[in-house]
C-alpha cells in the first residue's frame, strides 16, 4: 500500500487491482488482467534496461522476476516490491524524472 | 454507507480551537442516526451523542516504514470493537464513523490504518478528510505550525470557521492561503457553526473540474494541474506513478484527479503523501467534468518535469500520440 517503504498489506497492488466490475462478472477479468500485466511488464523492462536490469513474469504472471547481468535474480510479488529490489540491485535510486532515462525511453525502438 | 456496503469514515481534523467540535455537534444534531463518533481529546465543548468513543492516540511506526506508515492501534481497536457490538446487536447499524483527530494530528496515518488493516479495509471506506481552519488565526497558524499545513494538504474539504468574528479581508486571505497549499480542496465558509454538511459521506472528494491555479504560489509548495489530449494507458500510468512515489515520495505531498483510461467512466485518483487510496472506477463522468486531469502538490519539483516524464512513460507504454499539458 505504501509505495515508499513498500510495506505490503493488501494482496493486490493498487495499480493492478483496477478491474471493471462488469468485466469481472462477465468472466473476462483474467484476460484483462493478463493483458494489463503484459503491457506493464513490457514497460518495466524498457525502464529497467536503463539500469542494466531486466524483468519478466513468473509462470503464473502473478510475480515479477527482476535480475541483473551478473545473473542475480529476485522474485517479488508486486510493483511496489519491484522498485525497491531493483534500486538495491542497481545500487542507485530509480528516478522517473531522470533526463537520461527519459531520453532513452524516447529513442527506444519499438520491440 | 459507501458503494460496496462499507461504512463511510469521515476524518475531521483542524488545529486546536479551530471549531471541530462545534461543526461536529451541528452535524450530529441533523444526521445523528447511525453515526458513530471517535474523538481523541475532550474539547471545551462536549459532544452529546450516544455513540461516542474516546480514544487515546497510540501510534505505532511500522518497522522500516516511513512517517505516514504509522498505524493507529487505538483506532484499530475501537473500530473493531464498534463492529463487534454492531454485529452482536448491542449497537444499531452504523452507516458512518466520524473520527475527530486531535488538533495537532496528521490525518494521513488514519487513512493508512483504514486502508491497510486486514479487517477494517473491508468494513470501512474513507469518505473525505474535512479540516476546520480558524479565519482569525489561519495566517499565523499556517506560517508557524507545520501540522496545520499538513492538515490542509491532506484535506478534501476545508471549512473556514469563526468568520462572524473575522473581517472580510481575513476570510479572503484565509481562502487564498488554502488555495496556495491545496488547490484541490473544496473550501466553504462557516458562520456560527453552519456548513456541517461537509461531514456528510457524499462524494465530497470527487471534483469534476480541475481547480484554478493559485494567483500567488506558496514559496515551498508547488501545485500544477495536468490535462491530457487522449485517454491514458492505465498499466503505464501505474508503472510511472509507482516509480515516482518510490523515488520522490517525501516531496510528492498530494495527487488528486479524474483520469480517462478509455472506459465509460473515469478513475478517481487520490494520493495523500505515500498512501494511495484504492483507485475508484466511476460508472460515468460527473456532470460538471470537462475531461481528465491530475493535480500534483509537490515540494521542490518543477511541474514541467512531471508533465514531461508522464508523457514519455505513456508514449513508451504504447500511447504514441498522448500529450500532457499544464492547465492554466
């Protein structure tokens, strides 16, 4: 819940639990969740590449696996935990206002 | 009750002597049925209501947590006790709880406690933070008391009190100072304790239109309203905001707004310090809405950098044509 200190008190992070109740009742919730998850992980990958890190979903698409080029990996349950683990692995803060990161995102070719 | 059947919780805050209890008494006189009241301190004026619980603030700073991750154990115990008594039939059904904080309390730990306790989060929903501000003393209190500034920034609704005693200019100045710190807050002027409707658990926190920028910005606190030319990509927005709060949390004091993510209705965003209220997906746009917007109240961050960063993340997330602009 608190994204700064990453204390986890809810099962699902706020950014991952927004689903239209109508969609869920129609049984399309899991499809929408996986689509959102795919887009989120793809963008996370672009951002973390700037810090020489990578990220992927685990088999269930419920956890993220963040790793560095030395082969170190960590499984985290939410994006809140991911930022903290990634900053530790990168050895520096991950700042979305960093001009170098933004320049890289602007010039990144579409995969 | 709010949507989802949870009991609405209104947090009533305000500096010592700013008229919290007067406002509460007025409210209870008209809306008392089904309203439970939790107070932190006995003021000069008592609250004559059958459902009053007195608590002594017991805050626990969670290990490894930041300042807003303070759990109010007293509230957890009292709210769970109210639930037990309601369920066993000892109390009538509760539709709303008003928590009157002490004069120097920070309202954010109350929101944190409600949102994180495994029992309370399913039974209670924050409706609004209402803050009383004494028109006579507001200028000095805002200047000298950091608690007052925090309360105003956390507010959804500010009720300016004692306006019958203050000259017109003082009331105007008071409104301007609030606007400087928190342009998203609704401001009403109370005379002789009226204006207590601010405590009603309506959608007081939702505003359809972005607020006007203050004429003279505060020296420490900047605020900016951002508008968008197209619907936002929600997963990319979540990535960006999560990263921003992780990196810049202490300097992002408040975020509030309505976001068009391409569905029929908008998403209501409300972030107080680092506590993200669960985003609420409205079925339709409010009648007074004119597109989506987000207001940021920050300390020491150039608003143009926020707009540039959000736009870049949205484009990298697949919304190639999205542009973010600062609303005048």
